[in-house]
C-alpha cells in the first residue's frame, strides 16, 4: 500500500503517554507526565456542572463564549496591563496544544523558517515540519539554561517568520529574564518576525522570578500571539481549555485555523474557566506558593539521596542529574529502570531534543501532594541503597 503521511509515520507516540502507561503497568508513582494528583478548585468544577444544566449546550461561538473572551481580556489587563480586545483579540481553543497548532498554521507558509529553542516541548517540532516550514534550533545549555545570544541572533535570516518562546519553560523551569526578553524583542523587530508565546505556566512562577509576557514589551504587541491554558492555571489538565490573546489581525487568522481543527470547545467548561479567571488575587498567589513548597520538598529530597538538581523558577518541573548515582545507562534507561524497580516514574530530558542530547538528566513533576512526593523520595532512596546487581539497567 502507498505510504500514508510520511512525517507522521516517522513520529513516535509522545513520551508523556509512553511513561504514563509504563507507570500504570508497574504501579509506579507518576512524577512523569505533568498533571496534579488533586482536583482543581471545587467552586470552578461546580460552575462547570451548573453550566451543563442551563440549556447552552449547543455549539458555542467559533472564537469562544463571550464570558470567557471577556475574562481572558480582563486577566491580560489585571496581570500584565495588556489591552486585549475581548471580541477580536481572543480565540478560545481546546487546550494550549490546539492553540499552538492553530498559531503555527496562522503564521507559517511552507519554506518559512521557525526558530525553536531546545530543549523543547514535544509538539512544536512535528507541527512545524508538517506545515512544510523549516525549524531552526537554538540550544540552551544546562545548568543555567542562559539564552545564547549570539547563536540566537545567528539563527535569524530574511526567511525567519517566527520564534516560538516558552516561558516559563518546560522542562527547564526557566523564566526568561527582562533582559533576555528585550534582546529577543530587538531581534524580532530587526528581522520583522512574529513570536508565538507559550505561556501555559504563566501563574506557576516562584519567589525571585517574575513572568513578563514578551507581548508586553514596547513594539511587541502586533507581533505576538500569547497562549494560556486553564489546565495549568486551575489544575484541571483534562479540561483542555486554552486561549490565545493578540492583535485582531493575527487572532482572525488563528480563528481560521481553529475553525478547521476543532471549531469550538465545550461551552460549560469555557464558562467555568471564565469564572475561574475572575478569582481573587489570593487564588493565584496561593497556587504558586503551594507549588513552590512542593518544588522545595522534592528538590531537597532528591539532593539528599544523591541527585544534583537544577534551579527551577516556574512550571511543574525539576530537572535532576543522576550521574552521581553510579547508574550505568542513559536517561531513557534510567527512567525505565526506576519505574520498574523503584516504582517512581520520570521523563528522560533527551525527549525534549531534536538532535544529540545530554543523557544524564531526568524531569520530575512536583505538582503532587507532599505525602506522595515524600513517598517517591523514600522509594528512590531504597532503590539507590539496594545492591547494584539488583538495580542494573
Ligand atoms: N505547552 C507546554 C509547554 C506544556 O507543557 C503543555 C502541557 N500541558 C502544553 C503546552 C499543552 O497544554 P494543554 O494541556 O492546555 O493543551
Ligand atoms: N505538558 C505535559 C508535560 O509536559 C504533558 C501533556 C501531554 O501529555 N500531552 O508533562
């Protein structure tokens, strides 16, 4: 038979699904795929349940319910001082995943160059390639993950259409600094390029760091599409409600992509998320503070049993170097073995690279209850203490 889509035939199943399946198979504590192990706020869930009963269950408008679009515009103003038009400046999507694809479709023609920053979230590269665009990868190096300015500048060309910026960044936990953002903004202006800003972890930022949307910098508004995710902001990852904010011209294009992807998103969930975005400031600060405490718990636990951890200022994730443990194998083998033998699952960081990758880092998710994090540390500790022969790769 004729081959089907060659790119998809070459694309594997996402590492998050693979590792979650392995975790279930071995009854492991899943610190791999990034999802909280508790429900999101009960009042938001209740709003979704109530909204099912009020006869608005047919197709919502293509770009989102008026309630949610207004709430997204208001949140942009409240948190960042951004002026987003609630009618023409917002497109609601089925998760940030759809938003990313819709934004890439909105901006890229075949042959355009798209700058991506490694390590990178796993949906970026396949979608850029499926659109016939050319990925230009710029790599951040551990442990600081500092922006390599000369390399980034060199990656731009007259064919650069866009840069995809993920801040706070998965898997590194890096929050781009104001200085780095200004440097990026300068390049976008010089090269007349756009930015897709994946800001799903915008509210999961820890003390000492501050999230600033690239869109908020001078001259950037008309060049940026800013993506948020209710899944992350309200600890309801299964809901898959995302939103794109931006200038009307670009949002109109995102809407045209969205109409061919999913067209719309469940109305009751949209309305519950609208309610959630209106929650008091304390909700957002408590979310970040609680997560920070879990980061610290996991970091201290991992350090105490021989991992070296890298700094993380935002997101659900911590990167840990296992090379001091005497394990004979790479990160993929390490994640498999700790799932099978220690009963704890992590994600190999090499999965976030397109080319040759460092092999001694794994990503642990700390968006879990403290008792579960402590249990995971205890299991890893026991495994590390066991004789090497019984814990081989
Ligand atoms: N971008 C990044 C960086 C992510 O980590 C995720 C994972 N959830 C997404 C996008 C997708 O978000 P959603 O679940 O809203 O589709
Ligand atoms: N964003 C999640 C993570 O990085 C995974 C989401 C998914 O499985 N698609 O763990």
